[in-house]
């Protein structure tokens, strides 16, 4: 059994430019960037990556959140990390938190796609993976070098940075 389950759902984290595409034409690649990031960082392969969705978080609804929750409930893994779009990350965290699962669930994302040079995806992914394995059971948002309880943070609409509330 893997020590960490990683559920990828899309968001900016996994977006990429198609050939000849402009900024408005970011699409989702065939594979999540998680595997490549962990391979480059020499992270041992004691984790399982499941690509559940490939959606912009603004397009997510409660049916999508129910799929994420069902996977969190079904896995025997006690440590779960979810890559997610930042715009509705806290809403998904709240949806999961209402179920009070006895697991550590950490949501993370990126301001810039993982495939871009100045991305924050690599750092956020590593930080969230550590938080998922070290934090006590609960639901957290790991962004910008901080691991927040899901109900103690927000994305600042002016800066795009997550901050404590």
C-alpha cells in the first residue's frame, strides 16, 4: 500500500500551452505534472497518483467534489494530497471537511502551470506532500509555504497569495 495518495483534479497546476495556442488557450495535458516533478526531485515512489479530473476549479461543482470525497473515503491511505485549482480550493476543502474523515487531506495548487519556468508548482507540491505526511488528521490548504487549516485561510483576490484569516 502506498503511504501517500495523490489525487489530481486539474487547475492551473496541470495546464499547458497547446501548439500555437495563446494565453487564453491553456489546456490540460495527458498526464499530471506530479510524476515528473517527483522524478526530478528523486522522491521515492511510495505514493500513488490518480488523475481523477482535469478541470479548471471555476468549472467544478458538487458532483466533482463528491467524486473527490468518495476517493478520499475509499482509499486505505491515511495521507492524501489533492492538486486543485486555487480559485475554489477552499470550497472543496470545506466539502471534504464536513465528512470528518480520520485522514490527513492536503489540497495544493499553483499560480503558474507546472510546465512553465517560473512556476510555484514544484515547491507547493513538495510542501503539501510533507504536510500530508506530518500533519494530524484534518483538512488543510498548503500554499505559499504555509499549511493552513482549511477554514483559517483565503486566497487574497488582489495578490493571489493564500493568507490566514
